[in-house]
C-alpha cells in the first residue's frame, strides 16, 4: 500500500495490521460485481500491459486489435 494508489482509491487508505487484513478478506469475498476495469475485472484496454509482462511468442499489434474487437463484441451481447 506504499505505491501509488489507483484513481478510485482513497488517499487516506492505510495499512493497519489486523484491521486492514480483515477488511481485505471481507472485501474480496463479497466484491464479485464490480464494473469492468476495477478490482480483478480487467478492461479490454488492460490487455496490452499483460502482453508486455508475459511477452507471448509471435504476438502482434494486429492480434491485439482482433482480440480486443472480439472481447468488445462479447461484452455487448
């Protein structure tokens, strides 16, 4: 919690050993319906960082564009 916080995270957020742990456990258990791009529900635009980290062999920008298009279509269904 020392690093830069996301734009939707309170600047007052701080770690309190037992309290923060219990809050985190409770939040992870019930935070199942969050908007795309928050929590662990990644937005289609968040694919590029995963590609940079995993460096899949043979990946191209055209492949990324096709995958984003398919994922957006599925979201609209």
